[in-house]
C-alpha cells in the first residue's frame, strides 16, 4: 500500500503571465522591494513540450518564497472573464508583519500612484488590495487572529452545511444559487465581524 508523503513544506513559487517583463521587474523590485532572483529563457515549455518561446522571471521575498512570471510574445490576449468576481477571487495575498505595516504600504502605494482598495479589516486579517502591471490582483495582509488558519473543525462544519444546503435545493428543485446566497447571508463573516465592532 502506498502512503502519502509529508504535507508540502511551504510555497516554492506561484506563476502568472506577464504582458511586459521589464514593467514587471520594475514593479516587483522598486515598488514591492523584492529581489529579481532568477530568469529562464526557453523556446518550449519543458513540462508540456509546447513550442512556446518565453521569458520566465522570479522574484524573491524575505523568507525565500518566490513569485514568478512568464512573458510569451506568441500568446494571444486572454479572453474576458464572464463575471468580474472571477478576477476578484483570483488574487495573491502576501503577508506582512502587522496592520501598521499594511497602513505603511498603503501610503507607499498611493505615493507611487497605485490605486488601492482598503485597508480592509476582515476580523482575522487586515489587508490592502491593488493590481500589478499585468492585471494580477495583489493583497498585502497581516494576521490579526493568531489562529486564523487553524480552524479545521469550523471549516469542516461550514463545508458540511454548504453541501447540505446544495443537496437539499437540488433534491427539492429549488434554485441552488439562491439557497446558497441565503446561507451566505446568514453566515456572513463580514456581518458578524461588523456586529462585534458595534
């Protein structure tokens, strides 16, 4: 019987498509202070053998984790998302050490004419949001609840309730999206945080 190896250690790198590597290098080094740590040029993708020429750039954060980009001039422009939420949900959150640091980053980003949303106090994290030159949505965030990512039991309970509401709506012929909208409204993390504040 094959056993599962240990859980992965940490994030090694996450990769996105770049539209302009020079602008990407400027943004991640000058604005975010990361090191331009490595570059790979090739005429085919090793993992798939697709004959696509690319420039692969890597940017190193303080703990050694890396953010990467591919610029491939032969790629057509990406298709438009069918709903704006697809673009909002797909984002990269980078951790900083405190809410005060999020505030300092907010001032720095604004001073460099980068549009920001926030800071936003989520109750468990405190964040500011903005976009890089490639349209990647970024979040700089600080944890304000030490156990924010150690709530295994409540996460499992929330999923069970979500699945139960979905199954009930499907079995009764109810509108699944409407049923899940109602559940989300009842369980709103944002609303429960706002109530605690007042």
